[in-house]
C-alpha cells in the first residue's frame, strides 16, 4: 500500500477518517471507457480529479512525468478547468498534454502558454492574442470550442462563419462541443451531433487535415452503441464510477471510511442528534463515527444514509453533524476503533457513489467532489484486505 495524502497531514490523522482511492480501479475504468469509445481518451482530471487527487490519478493513468515514461495505454491528454489545476500538475512533473476546457480570460493566455496548456478559444481577438504569444515560427496548439446547445461556453454552431478568417490564420489542433443531456436523452445528443456537423461543414475549408474532433463526455460514451465519433472522447464522472458503474462494469474508486469513536445504549423514546429527529422505537446500540458534513458526508443523509460495518448495513440515525454521525449498530458487533465504510466497498457489499447520492437527493458530481474537504486521501494500487488499526 502506498499512502500519500492530497494535503499535508500527520500520519495519525488517518485514524479519524480518510478516503481510500483505488488507482487500479481508475485504470480499469479508463480501459473500459477507451474500449467502448474506440478512440483515445482526453481524461478529465479537473476539480482535483473529481475530488480524488489529480496528480495521483494522472500518474496512475500512465501520463508522462519527469520520472515516468508514458505508457502505451495512457490517455492522449488530460483535461482541466483552471490554470491553477494545470500548474499543480506541471509542478508535480507532469509532461503530458493538458487541455483547459473552460474559457480563459485574455489576460490568462500568457500564463496558459507558459504552462504549455492548450486553451479552449472561441473569440477572434483571443485567437489573435494566442497567435502573438508564439516565437514567430509556430503557434502553440489550442482547441476551438463550439456551443451546440449547452449555452455555457464556445461560439454558437450557427455563428462559426464569423471565425473563419481567424481559424484559417491560426488553425486549431482540435474542435469540440459539449453535451447537456447525453445521459438522459438520445434525441438531444443527436440534435447536438447534427449542429456540430453543421458547424464543421461551415469551417471545412479552413480546418486543417487531421484536426482532432471530440464531443463525447461520459454520457455520450455510455449511451452510444457504436463508439464515439471523432478522434477523442472526454470521460469525467465515469472514470471515477460516479455514474454508469453498473451499466458499464466500472469499479468503485472512492471509499470513504471513518472510525467508531464512541458507542452507547439508548432506550425506547430517547432521541439522537440535533433537533431530536430520530426517536428510538426500542433499546438500540448507537455508534458515533468520526465523519460529518465538514468531511463531505452530506447533511441530506440525516435519517437516510447507511454505512457498512463488519458486513452489516447500519442506518444513519438523527441529523448528520459537522464532525460526526450516529448509526444504529445494534446488528453490528463493533467496538471503539473499528472502521465503518460510508461510501464504497467493504467485503461483498458496496455503497456506490450513485446510490449514496440518491439517498441524499444530490448529484453524484456534488457528492464525489466534496469528499476531501477535510479527510486525507490514501492511494492504493489495489484496496487493502483489512483496515489499519487505530493509532
């Protein structure tokens, strides 16, 4: 086991609560998605790899680093949403391709150029600014962003003719769009496909041969039956098994654990936690776990969540508090210092990101990206068969 927290921490902090990150599962999921897409991946590692650690994930995927050659199955590149994210990767020694999928302010473009980041551009003046940052012999790569219905970023598909001169003068390395509902509606994806094709036809005379086209996000990859169009696919949430895990055979990456720090008996009619929202129907054994909403375990899971202890599903009782939760452990033979799994796999049972998000009534994206607000991450090539004892 290789333990390396995302944030500086003391070794004994792991005794409280932590996030086990299964890097073998990341590689497995990438292989599944690459095979399904049929094209190389532009793996999304934005938001610190959806909360599980961008540097660790990028290395595990086989991207080139100062001390690591790119592996044959490495993604074509990785995608980020801010230059701070790119800088963290570069400072860690990452030498792979980095694409920023979020528009940058013109004032940020020099920094992007210095970090060797491929920006997403869609305004004539920005393209001209990018051209001016070169050494006069070649223009650094960029990707042209086309809005086909997301209405978030990029030039509208029916306005791309206004960029023809700029694109002819400074050809992009790639051209992309983003789906708004590919996981919910084939019809919406097909409409956006058609709009993207229309935009590409308009620019056909000025786009370079071999330009890299990409549109499929996780939803697009999951819902198509004949592979992804273009030359790249951009999985995000599916890479971390936050969605489509059961449908695609993806493996859980993030496993939130917490120690039992107290146990008590409550009797019929007695209540638990703030607001007295749970009342014991009979004598019950209540275990307190060292994890709360400040650690990313959502308050919405009050009286709704479940945890795993010794293979037993134990319901969360009372409100989730900032630092602790209480569970009904009457059926679990636990003692102080034992480990509970709040999200993830324990033995033959699993509480998936998608399942726990459903219990909380929140998006799997929100749940996953919030898991390392305070808990450190511990990275494994494969999950350990047992938990470390209390320190």
